[in-house]
C-alpha cells in the first residue's frame, strides 16, 4: 500500500512538505451485523495470531508460522527462503 497510486501522486505533487505520514496501529474487522456485531483486530504478529478470535486452531498455527517466517525473511539471504523459489513477485514486476 505504501507504493500505491495515491502515494505516488502525493509524493510527485510535493504535498509531503505539508503532511506527516504515520504508521497505523492496526487493522480491524467487524464480524456479524446488528447488536451482535463484534470488532476484532487482524493479527500482525505470531502472538496475536494465536489469540485471535478470527481463526480456527489450524489457521492460527499456519498464520503464526507464516508471520514468523516473514519476520526472519531476508531477500539477500537464500537460506531464509525455506524452500521457496527466488522469484520477484512484487507489484513493480508487472
């Protein structure tokens, strides 16, 4: 999202001289409708993944492993790929 079209427009028009960009604290989703609706934080760490009400037991385990892998991934160090092929899958490759 940081390299999106709106961000590029803001940077190219020099509006960044007047704006202060801040990191968001988290993302939240609403589950259900009406009076029974609840709001839950989307997990962004392995610990949050294990305690999230958004996923079942197996999904929590998969999310925890994925978030741990992302946290240790180093593009310049192939030993951190854990079997994934070295492919450029970023937005700028299309």
